[in-house]
C-alpha cells in the first residue's frame, strides 16, 4: 500500500471516529434533554396545577372583597407561576422544545408558564392596589345611584391590567391542549380559560370605568331606549322588539321613565332612515318602518339607529343611545336581586309563590305570559310591570351586587346585552367591546361566520325551538380556509301544540297552528363564499345576497312538533383569512356561549 493511500485511509478513519464522537455527543445531549424534560415537565405541570387552584382562590377573594385572603392568594400564585417559569426555561429546555413528539408539549409549557408569570407580575398588582376601593357596588347602582367618581378613580389601574393581560393571552390562546401529553391537558386548558376570562373581565372593567361615568351623565343628562327582545318570536339579533322603556341617567342617578309596548311605536308609512340596497334586498323596508322588525338584522348598531328614529317619530322622545336585553338576561339578574313580584300570579304557577325568579323567568316571560294573558293592553301592562320591578330591584342595589355584575357580563358574552351610543366617541370605544353587537365586516385575517334565525310568522312558537351550530376548518390552501358548518334545528313543541292558545301559535293563516316557519341565514366571512348548502343531505339554492361585504344565503324550514333538520354548508374564507375564526349565532331561550372560536386549519 502506497504512503498516500495509507494517509487517506487514516484520514477516513479519523473522520469516521469524529463523526461517531459527534453523534455520541449529540446523543448524550439529546438524552440529557429527554431526561431533563422527564424531570422538569412534571415539576412545571405541578406548579401550573397549583397556579390554577390559587387563581380561583384569588378570584373568589376579590369578588368577596376579602383583601387579606386576596393578598395571600396572590403571593402563593406568584410563587407557583415563578416556579413554573424557572422549571421551563434555559438552554436544555430550549433544546427539548426542538425534539420530535416531546417538543410541542415542552414549548407549550414554556409559553404558558412565561405568559402566566408575566400576567401575574404585571396585571394583578395594579388591581390589588385598588382592591380596597373596588367592590361590585362600584359598577352597580345603590339606591338608584352609581358612584361614578369612584369608578373614574380606579380606571387607570384596570387599564394597566388590561394591557398586560391582553399581551399575555395572545400566545397562550394559540396552544391546543389536545397536542399535549394527557397529564398536562387539564391544567393548561384550565389556565387558558382563566386567562381569557380574566382578560375579558378586566377589559370590560377597564372600558366600563372609563366610559360609564360619561354615559351615566357625569357631563350632563343622558337618556337611553331600553329594548326588551322576545326570543319566543325569534329574530337575527335575538327576538322581536317587544316592550320598551326610557332610562334617564344624570350624575350617576338612574331611573326608568316612559314605558310602552311595540303597539305604542306603531309602524310608519316610509322608512325612518335611508336603507341600503342590500338591506332592502335581505330584509325589505319593514326593517325601518316597524319597530318589531328592527332586530331582523344581526347588526345591532343598525337596529339601534332605526329604533331610536322610530321612538322619536312616534313618541317624540329623543335618546342618546339604545340598550337591548332579553328575558334570559333578566333571569340572570334575578339570580342576583332575588325574587320580584309580577302583579299577575296567573303567569307564575302557585308553586313559585306567585313571584318572578331566576328559575321561572324565562318560562313566565316567553311562554306563560302569552298563554294566559290576552293580547293587548293587559299583556303590555304585565311586561312593562315585570321590566320595571326588575329594574327597580337592580337600581336599588337589592341582593348580591357581585352576582348582578356577573349577570350583566354573562349577558354580554352571550350577545344578549348590547349597547349603542349616538355619541361617536363613545360608540367607537363600544365597538371594540363585547357589548356592541355589530356585524363584523372586513376583520383582516380573522374569518367570521354567522348563523341567524328569523320567525316567518307572527307566533311565539320559538319558545319550543332548539338549535346548535358547529363549524370546523377542514383545510387551508392559497391563504384561504375551507370551513364545514353543521346546524341542527329542532321543534320541541308538544304533539298537541295546535291546541295551545292562539296567542302562542298564531291564527294559522300561513302555517298550521303548532308549527313554525323559521328562516336560517348563513353569513360567510368577508370576501368569502358559501359553496354548498344542504338540508338533510338535499342540495339547496345558494343566494347571492350580501351585507357588510359578507355573502349571505338562507334556507326556510317548516317545523311541525318534533321535526328536526340538519343543515350543512361548505364555506370558503376570504383571501388571507388564515387566523382562527369566530362563529356568531342568534341567542335563543337557552343560555349558551356565543362568538365561538373556530380553530384555524392554516
């Protein structure tokens, strides 16, 4: 063997040995990362578990006004989040995040630990500093007055906390607990939920403490139209606009003044506002001529503008804004105020003691009132009286103020409590909150899907209507997602529904008594399209309607007692809409979350 061949052979051997040493070294490092992860992951998980429990203790202590317990819970929470963060940081943890299989779990723990620790360190201290000044009573009336000075004083603290929590929630929301090891799914999912709930609550408090003093007359008297929607006669925004009242606010003092029913705002001959072509095509002119139909659009700011104009036209009353609630929200409020007398024991069965409660309000206001009280002035008096008694209980500070406050928050989360202001600055701020009720248009990379229902006849049969919708993203191509929608609509009316009072079933001119016609409107994302619609597997016509740049198609269902339909649709998002989507639906008679997340397929 020549000398040159021998040198080449030795060089190859050295290179092979070097490679083996490198591979062994890498193997040792990877093995160390795996062992380190096996040790540190449970430690981090334990800390996150403790943090989840301590966060609930802290939340309850703040609600109860127990500042001493709140301080102790905060210290324990801060210690747990700090331990979780230190257990999920460092170069070996960074390397472990790059490992197959383990990597997603490691990265998720690191993300949620650091975000939670930052939230605890930056968001909670300003709230704790003002906790001795903050009680639920700050945001709810007592003896007809809201302390707007106290509310304004705590606004900066909530603003600081809101900014910190908003920053912390963003990366945590991207984590899918289903991708994690089983041991970690529960604490991660729980902390995700608590972070989102905390951010929503703090954001609402921040906006409320900033806007409410002005809205409650700190700078001069304000009047608001209070609309009570009737979900038993369903409309896109919830229900037909039934009873109403004017709420007067001045320097924090709130009182209910004029009241009436829909008959007191009689239909007008010509629209009170100019309607766009797409509004005329989708809803026709009654959107702006008939107070009862103002909620047929899912865009509450538009409803409010029209209702305000109709009130001025028919009653000569000018208001500064519009507030909408429904009987489900009223039932939430009754959980805080306690029972109220209704003035008509026939509506509330004797077993309830003749009073309206959180348990019977929905049945009483959406079913029995129509069944036992003749349509006309007597029925209007009952609804006006019920609204007045509940309002008086809330404004007097009756019951548990913290439960009342949570009731209002729950109503907003379910799109049952909506607020619009004629003041452009206030409305701009409201538009970014959960109480605006606006129909989303172009929201960048976020696709919005809507499912809205409308009664096709003048009945109160939607008390017996149940429906649910699920939307999943199935694919992502060319910066567009394909979404699969499934809506189930069912009549739970009794088999002998035709024998129910005509005030419930309607006279039977368009549909047989006991049945109902329900229009289901499907709204695709801005710039997107509905590519296929089926009812129980049968293809349906896809209509070329549009509102706010959102394609709209619809189907009409006739439901006899016990009928059930399944609507399916394929939807393409607009270009560039690769983020998680939002599903918004008409709120019905059953409490349920709204504005649901659609996890992105991109």
